[in-house]
C-alpha cells in the first residue's frame, strides 16, 4: 500500500521547485531513518544548504520558526556603540536605510564569526567580534570594556534570548534596546501527519535559537514519544542549551557561535552514532 503526503507552502519563495509531495510504503514509513534535522526557518533554507556540502543527503529540513520585520520608531539618542548578536538582525538592518545611516560610522560589537562576516559584507567598517559564547557573557564583557559615559544601542528580535540592554542598565550603564524583527514559533505542518513523523524521526537535531527549541517541544513534545532518547540535540549557545537540556537526553553545544560549526558538530555526532547510515527521503515538511 502506498500513501502520499503533501505539504503546501505556496508563499515561500525559497521552496519554489522543492519536492512537496512524498510517497512511501507503510512498511518503509514504519522504519526509522537517521538524519541530521535542521530547524532553521524556511527563509534560511536556500542559503543554509551551502553549509552541508557532501553531507546534504543526510539533512532533513524541519523549519520550526519564521521571522518577520516589525514596525519600530527610530531612536533619537546619539550612540557610540551598537550591539548585534544575530545574522537575522544584520540582515534586517542591511535592508533598512534609516538604520544603516544611524549606525554606519559606529563601532559594532558582536559574537560569532558568521555574524561578524555578515556585518563586514554589509559595509560596516568598524566591527569587533567578541569571543563570548552567548548574550550574557557578551554583556559581562561590555561591562568590563565600555568607557564611562558610552551609550549603547542593542538591536535584535522582539524577544531576545538574553536582555543585554537590560543587564547593562541594571549595572548603571546607558543602554537602549531596539527590536526590529519578531520570531513566530511553530512548525508549518501543511497536511502532514505529525504522529507519523514522531514515530520515524531519529538522529541529530540542530537548534540555533531557543525559539526553535520552543517550537519543536510545543508541536512534538519529546517526553511523550521517545524523541527525548531518539534525538541528539546540537545547539548554539548557552541560552539554547538551557532551553533544550530538559527535553533531550543528550545535548551538545557547538564550540563556536556560528552555523558552520553547528553543522560540523552535528555531523561529528551523527557519524559517531550512525557511521554506516544510508540516507533516506525526508517524510516531513520541506
């Protein structure tokens, strides 16, 4: 018996031309197909595929979040330092002429080689990349290095993983936060049967943000379907680790704060656990 599953994402430009119909025998669907599961947004998938190289056949897309720009009021204060901690923030700033003009001549501080590269590629001449492993560590670094009287602008999502500006203000520094995009949490299921997916999913799952963890847990509660044991979570940063650690029996933190290292760490875990895996057709949303 052959059953066909269809996923419809007509408004997603990055998935135009992708295979949206899946057919598999029930016998095959009852098997587990080890894979590296990539939970970044639909909008990131086209660019992210460049990370996978010869291992692309082992990677299954399961977009858990979607980002969107939001309305914001331009700050009137004059700042000396700008902080951006995500590639998404850089992308939204690069698309807004007002923000570019506001911060073009300022020092921009970040962590993560990928975000630093994006800043330089977007034309920001003065970029400083901290060795911090997360927002909280970066905030402590700022407390130690900022000169008295420096005014800091932190730019990011409406719900940051760690409130850097709030931390600085709490410790007596002049800091403001400007949210320029929002993250919508949840898997786009189309017509796919999530119970079937939970039954066959096994491998390494990659999380680049706490929001992606939140979406996965909300829609596929690992505590109720053995996914806690069947999946190894590989994450970026302490805040994402904190979000994932109670839901997965094994969590591994990528040693560097960038997507390339996230995938490389996932690949090491995957080959260690499933060294002779044969790739299979992904039966989930894509």
